C-alpha cells in the first residue's frame, strides 16, 4: 500500500496510519472489523469536504472500503432543517459530503448509538471508532477495543482494514487506574478523570443499569474527562482482575451529585430550547418522551428537539411514537446530533440562549457555542418545555 501498488488513496491511508502509529509508539498494526467515521460538515467545512471529494474521485477499486464503515451523526436532517433555521448552504455542503462518503462504500448510518441500532461489537473485537460515546460504550460495556479515532484515521482504517496497535488495543492500557465508590444511589447515571488514559473503576452500584443509563454515563465521562474506558465490577465486560485499581478510593455521595447539578441550575428562567439528544435516543427513550408529552403542548416560545438514529426514527414512525411527540409541537430529527448541527448558527438564527437537556454530555459541550445550559431529568425537561420556563 505504501508503495502505491493499490492506488493513491490507500497510499495516503497507510501513510497517515504509520504517522499516527509512530507518534504513539505502536509496534505494529491490528486488523479491525469495523470503522465508525466522524465527518460532520460543521467540522469538515469546505476544505474538508473538498479533501473527501478528491479521494472519492479515484477509481472504484482504489477507493472502496475494506471493512464495514459507518457514520456518526450528520449536521443536517433534510426533512426538518428549515424549521430549525439552518441554511440552504449548509444543506448543499451536507449533500456533497454524503455523496463523497457513499463513493467509498461507507454505510450512512448517521448515528452515535450504533451499538443500540446496527450491529453491536463483541468482547475482544478490534475497532476503529470515532465518536467518544461509541468508543467508551464499546470498550466498557461490550469489552470491544478501540481508541478515539479522528475522522481521517477512521477513514484510513476503513480503507486499509487495520489500525495502529496502541492504547486500548493493549491489555496493559485497559487496567483500572482510579477507584470511585458511590455512597448514594443517583436518580440516573448522567449525574467524574482528566485524561484519555485514565481508567476509572466505579464501585457501589447497587442495581444493574440498563443500556440507556450506561450510555448516558459513558458519554458524560467521555465528555467531562476524555475517558475511553471505565469498569463497573460485576457489570461491565472485562475480567475481574483487569478492573482492579489502586487505592485510595474517592467517595461520591449526594453532596457531590447536588454540587454538579447546581452548576447547571437556573430556576424559573425563560426557556428557549429543550434538547433530547447527545447521545441520540433509543426506542425506549423515544417512548418515554412520547409518554411525557402525551396530551400536552410545548410553550410557543420554546422549541423541543428530539434526536434519534434513522433506524429508530423509522421504528418510531411505524409505532406511532413520532406522531405522539410531534402532536405536542416538538421536532423529531433523525441522523443528527445537536452540537454537530451548527448549534451556534441555530442559536443566532432563532434567538436561543437558555437550553435545557437531560444529557450531561451536552451541558458540558454546549456552553462553548454560546448557550446557558440546564441539566435535569427527562420529566423536568418536559414540564419546563410546556411551561416555557425552567422548572
């Protein structure tokens, strides 16, 4: 590949991967079975899309991916983007990016919850995944193996069928490094490590969390601490020995949880937008939103956005959940994630400032886009959306 015998696209891909591997002192490559590519147009911009188009112009045999490759959420849902005051220029750039990715043979899954909707990886499977929430869930809950792969690195892995063997592909990097013990049961796991290479061990979980709870917990860890792997002894996938971590133990109780929530409180403030996404909603979460909104109307000065994957949107349509949600005035969007969808431009176009969500990941990110976020349960978010004020 490096000699160009398989074309210029694979020569670029393997050259990129060798540079990454040398940076991280990888000894060799490991074959991967899947790649998950982050390539939203807000991040790509015109230059990034032109880069993809240049590679995609190569002959088919030189550009086709060698392992199944899927996509992270896009920046535009063509069915609703005008309602959100996104522009025709944004949609045009999105169309070009989609065309380029399809030319590689990438499957346009447009989701950050592929483990809940497509084909969940299995324990020991080596992957080249990009999205932080996808990586931490796959590593921790499922026992698969992936680092945080940037968009070019994930595309390169799809083209070569391998990735440098470093980080979480190695047993040595998967052992626990810090211990935390919950001394109170949180209402949910969205309610912390400061390095990608720290592996927290979380003890004191009294009942087994479901997939959605672990999803939100993992995305919050990845967002606040860049964490790619955590262990919950007796719950997550790794063997008991690998989940051992040195003392001392950091206790997390009600005071610590309340202090976090207090950072994102704004009682009775006017509410501009409520967002259920980041990560995208599972089918069970879609049903919970529909149930909470049944027979109610969102306040005319508040926008509610419910984001899910295309597969779950199709199921929600078929089961009547979409109709129930949209009867309240909420917007159901597929294949996008709010902060990857020109969030700053939407805020300016719609006059949004105060945002409320049940996603700890989103409240940590969205302040950088000019929003003032509030973190609360799904039920409080819905009550506030109906009232038009933070409840």
